[in-house]
C-alpha cells in the first residue's frame, strides 16, 4: 500500500522544492524572453488572453468536479456543491 | 460618389482617432461586459441538469475591475447509489427512509429521488497595489437544500520584465455544510437498519448503530449537519514567450478536512466466495471516507496564435494522499471562418487511478476496512470529451456562442477481484453525457 502512495508524495516534494529553489534561475531566464510593448498585437486579442472564456471554464469545472476525483489547477479548486 | 464616400469615411475615421487620442471620447473602459449562458447536461436515463448563469465584468477604472456572477442549477433524474449490478432483483430505500425503489437484475442501481436546485453567486474585485502589482479579492456563496458553501479568496499578481512575466500567489478558504436528506448515515451503517429491521442491527462491523442518525424532519427534509473546510494555495507564473505565444504554469495545494463522505452512496455487501450464492448482494452499507484529503496539482497552459486562429493546450497532473493520481490533457483550436464566425473543436482526455479505499463491494463475514467507497468517481477510469463550439460576432460587440459536447467515462467492467455472480455483471457501467450550451455576450 505504501509504495504507490510514496511516489506521488515524493513527486510532490520535488515539485515543491523546485518551485521554492528555482525562482531565481527561472525568473532570470524569463528576463530574456518576451516582446516589447509595440509587438503585442497578437497577444492583445481577447481570445489570446488566458481565461478568456471564464464562463465556459466555470461550467466545465463544475461538470468535471461532479464526475471526477480531480479539480482545480487552472485556478482554485472549484466545488461548493454537493454534486451527488 | 465612390470617392466622395471613401473620403468621408476617412475623415470620420481620422476624427474618431483624434478624439480617442485626446481622450475626449466616452471611456469604453467603464462599460460592463455580460455573458449569459444556459446549459443542458443530460446523461441518458440518468441525471439531467439545467444551469443558467450570468457573468458580469465591470471596468471601474483602468486597473480596478469588478466581477460578479449568478448561477441557478436545477437537477433531476437518477444517480447511481453505489451498489453493484446483480443477477437478482434489488430493493433500496431512498434517503428519506420511507420511499423505496426496486432495481431489476442486470440493471445499475439508480436512486431517482434527487431533485435539487442550487443558487450560487460570486463577487471579486481587482485592486492595484502599486504600479505593477494587482490584488484580487473574492467571495463565493452557494446553497442547495442539502449543501451550503461559503468561500473567500485573495490573490496577488506582480508583473515583471516589461510585463512579459507575471508571478502570482493566491489563497482561498471555504466552509461547507452538508445536511443530508434523512440524516447523516453512520460510517458503514447497515442500510437494512433504517428500513425494516432496526432492532436487528448487531455489531457485525465498525458501526453497530442505526444506518442514519435519527432526525426530526420528515420525508425529503435535510437533517443534521456536517462541516467541511477547504484551504487552497496557488503559485503561478505566466510568461510571454514570443509575439504569438503565452505560457502559464501553476502549482497548487488543497487541504480538505471534515465530512468528505458522500452521505447517499452505498456499498454492496456480497455473499462470500465459496458460498452457494457467492457474489450476490446480501445487504448494503453506507460508505466511509477519511476526514482529510491533501491534493496537489501542476498545471500548464499555452496559447499560440496562428494569424487569426488560436490554439489553446493544457495539461494538469493531480495527486493526493487518497492514492488518486490523474492526468488531464485538453486542446482547443479556434478557427476563424469568415469575418464574423469562428468554429472551435475541443478535445479532452482524462485518466485517474483509484483511491486506496475504493472497492466495488464488501465481502460478508470479513472484517470491515478502515474506509471504503464504491463510488466509481473514486475508481480508476478514463474519460474523453469532444465538443464543437460555434461563435458568431453580431453587432456592437455582441457575440453568440453554441457548444455541443459529448462526454464518455469508462472503467474496468470486469475487475480481477470480481467473484461468483459478479463475474457476469458489468461492474463499471459506462457514463455518457451530452452537454449543450448557449451563451450570449454583450456590453452595456
């Protein structure tokens, strides 16, 4: 029983450690990416925004929350319903 | 005439541009954008849900944004009660303790006594904290006859590197109240204890009491209450990769404590292997889940623009201390066809492993485990969703959207630990659903 459960825990610790220790190199890498303000024509389009379809996302999250054992990720975990 | 009209259009265009540059035009930023949606979710011969919701976004100033939404959900139909299909007829009592329903041999036991309406609302506001930092504060409320949830959230996002990078941290908490119809069942309480022979209940398992706490209410009235608390934290980074690609990475944790059991789900107690009627149901018990759950997830999403078309792909890895691990892949391609119309095929694949305490049935005469649930949502399965969305831009920024999707979920119908008469039954019936959504967006 403990073997299959220890793997995700270890994965979780690694992910957490990576997130805690790596901001500096990750962010310095980020500094070299990106575009200037005048090159944002494509990115400025409404459909290119992350979360552009908030209503659709909320509806999907509600459906999947009630049918599956996973939720959240994109934002906070959803829920707030009995969903039997 | 042609030339004259063109010149006129040019003049008016230049005039509009000049006015806009001077800031004399009415600020469109003050407008409220609204999206209203109606959704019909149908599982053949099972549950039907109708949901309407309205989402509003009001730009209070350049950096202050108010969002609020209202949702109304109506649910009717039948939901699997957790018991297995069997080769013999089965009779169950509904959560109210009085109405009973009979299930034919070979049929999935479905409880059709659930009819509920949910009202939900949310409110959030973006407030600037300095030039490059934005805070978002939110509030959520949701109520239905047997469930109430109240939640708050706070998020802080900071732009870096010429606003090409955004780092965000957020926390949220919710307090829920479960008020099961017919009272809260005891963990592993025998269903027969609430039906015909309460005096016959003996200490054959962890619980020797009645199947449900006795309450004051009558049929169809929620009784008693159980608490559930959820705390979430999220760390995210959003990065502009190039002129047409943006990437988001999130790591989130969630801890739930309190009453995490589904008060309506049963688990079959089957006759032991080697007996005459091995595998047949002898009785049913209420399920029992741990009272804590710790989940973690990694989420990545990227959008890429191909000229006018947009590709949106995402992946989520989720794992928890119940032993559930899942992968979710999702892709959407917004294809612009014509000047005002877009088609968007959507595809999603999901797979999860079972919770450590998931089992399709208990075996008569064996000691009860610490926890057990036969809710297939905690079992191992794969799920596909395919959908197509049609959207059409109308006049003055109005947009109509119609989406039709098909969801199918399938698990192991013949698990290796099935025995006796269970071997000839489908122990994980497929779930299918058709989702139809119509939405209309406009500004005022």
